C-alpha cells in the first residue's frame, strides 16, 4: 500500500536519494534536495569517488555502498548496506 505524504510532513522528514551509474541524475536530485530545506537529506550511492565528491560539494550527507554490475555477491552486500543505512536514518521517503 502506498502512503500519501503531504508537503508539510515531507519538509520535516528524513529523505534519502539513491542513484548510480553515469551521474546524469545527480543534479536533479540535488536541486530537489535544496528545495526541501527543512528536511534531513541523505544520499546513498556507490563507493565510486565521483559520486561522493559531487554530493559532498553541496553539503549533503553521503553514504557509500558497494556496487557491481555483474557480481551477485556484491549486489547482495549493497542491498544489506542500503537497508542498514535506511534503518539508521529512519527515512520516510526514498
């Protein structure tokens, strides 16, 4: 079941953005995060240096997770890493 979140509660939430790959989607996520000024914003991405450099340049908290396109073991590890991060920050939106 999808729970509808109104704008007032969204502005006081913990929100996590996730991404990976080419990086073209960093900037739309950053622009949206900058508009949600009253929220606690977190980014979760690969342990690729480019990801963390771009996000930290804007002052957001960045959590690194393992990444792999072909290694099932690393994909499973990344799943559990991301799950643990989401539990830690108690996000309301992803």
